[in-house]
């Protein structure tokens, strides 16, 4: 049963992902405008895990909730000291899933991407992710 650890930059917040299998996590890139803003870079990179797999082991993140422009509330959790973005989830997924910011894992290589969303909004200089990756033209990133 793999357990992955992660934290914010200053380590005031630490967490564990307790997975039955690495395949229980689904990492995707998202090129939507919302993710560009939230992540402060040209795409968002999150791993979808079940809510029960996420365990906060230290600290308490600050929550920001806002309508993402489609009438759905998106919740984002941050460290209120160093500002690191830890995870997000939409209103519809609230009871089931957490989307972990992959860069907050102590070993981000543990969860390579399986697909991409909103590829039309991919930065012009950025290549597609090779391998098994698929491009989904879905709007429902948080479901
Ligand atoms: Zn921090
Ligand atoms: Zn997005």
C-alpha cells in the first residue's frame, strides 16, 4: 500500500496520500485559464485521489472558495505562511475527491501524468506530453 508524502514549501503543512495502488491517483495537466491563474504558471498539474486517501498530518491550510465562472464553487487550499498551493476540489467532487497539486509531493515523479485538459489553451511553446497521455476536451475537470 503506497503512501506518498507531501508538504507546502515551508513545511508548516504536511500530508500523506495513502493509496491502495499508484493507479488510484490520476494526474492530469490542465491548460484552462482558471488553472493558469490559480497555479501562476501556464498549466495546472494535479493528481485526483479519493477524499479518504488524503490525510493532513501537520498544520491547517487556508481555504479559498470561489465560483470558477460556470456557477460551480471551486475550493483551493493554501499554506497561509508561504503561500504554496496544496489542493483543490469542486463543489460536485467535494464528498469524493481531492485534486493534489503534484509539485507539493515530496516526490512529484511518483505520479506522472495520464492526460491533459483544455489542450486548445496550451501555451504555444509547450509540447504535448508524450506516451500514454490523452487530450480530453472536457469542461468538467473537477468531476
Ligand atoms: Zn508553508
Ligand atoms: Zn483547469
